């Protein structure tokens, strides 16, 4: 029998690994939506719950959630029951679908921001918290496209967690 991995293990294994899988991209976005105000381990620990309640991160299915679905999620004791964050996941799924036809998927969209010159995709030291980062640029564009809970720090972390940017702590 295989050992069931917990969310922190799953997140740790995924973090920083280059991925072009749209489902994994949305999975990492979902964790990052729930993370603000919490220790990253708290949000990551919920990955198995998120996977189940958010239809294995199938954005087409999530985008169909109605008010009853949202109320059930908000009442689910296994969830991080922040109504704004739960609703943000649904709104982000809808925004992801609206990337078509310009982009094939969330992965294609996010990878379109990857810097083209060498070493521009490496962050050395602590993750920056200023307005001159790629995370800021992507967050602004995402907000224009209808995404929510996508601030600069959240998106900078998403870009690192999906391998678009590399992080080298000092």
C-alpha cells in the first residue's frame, strides 16, 4: 500500500519545479490565494482538501460553481473557510477560462512572462516586496483580466513555485 502524502509534502515536492501543466499551475495559484495571513504550511496542508473540493483543479468545473456550492465550501470544516478566498478560486477559474483564445491555458499565459535574457529569471536573497518585480507586472495584468487575490507578493511566489523564476536564497 502506498503511503498517502500530506499537503505540505506535495507542495514541497512541487515548489520550484518547472511545470507547464495548467492543472498544477491552478493548484499552486489556489494555495497562494489561501496563503496570505497564514503560515504557508497551513495553506499547503490543505492541498488534499482543495484537490477534492475544487474538482482536482479542473477550472472548467470550478467555474460552474454556484451559490449553493460556495456555501457548502464555506461550511466545510476541512476547508480554510474564508469566503473571500473560496470565491476568489471560483473567480480565478472563470478568469482562466477567459484567457482563451489569446492563451491556450493558464500555464501558457504565465510562461509568456518569463524573462528572455539570462539571469533575469533568478531572484537572489529574500523574495522582494517592492513594485519593480515581475510579480508586480504579472499581478497587474492578472487583475485586468479578472483574477483576484493576486497581489505582487502572491504572484512572485507563484512564479517561483512553478519554476518560471528561480530563487537562490543567500
